[in-house]
C-alpha cells in the first residue's frame, strides 16, 4: 500500500481548530489524476487549502480520551 499526506495552510473552517496546517484534500477526479501522474511541479500546484465552504464542523467539545493534554 502506498499513500501520501500533504499539508497546506488552513482555510477559514479549520483555522480555529488547528491554525498551523490542514491536509490537502483532493475532491475532483482530475486532481487525483494530476497527483498520481503529473510531474512534481505540476502535482504540487494542488497544495492549497480546500474551499472554506467544503468542510463542516460536526461536533465541538473537550477532548476526553486518555491522551488529552
């Protein structure tokens, strides 16, 4: 199995939760094809935040697992 995780600056939805970075999220087949087959410089053009209205926060609250700091 092979995968990649690329981050970028945050969009307005993610910034209040994590101001440093967010994952690059590819939503269109043409973007996925570009990521998998384009030369590096062209693939890295995808390193941009998702539109602000493309994500939705569905819950808020204090983290309660054993690793919470």
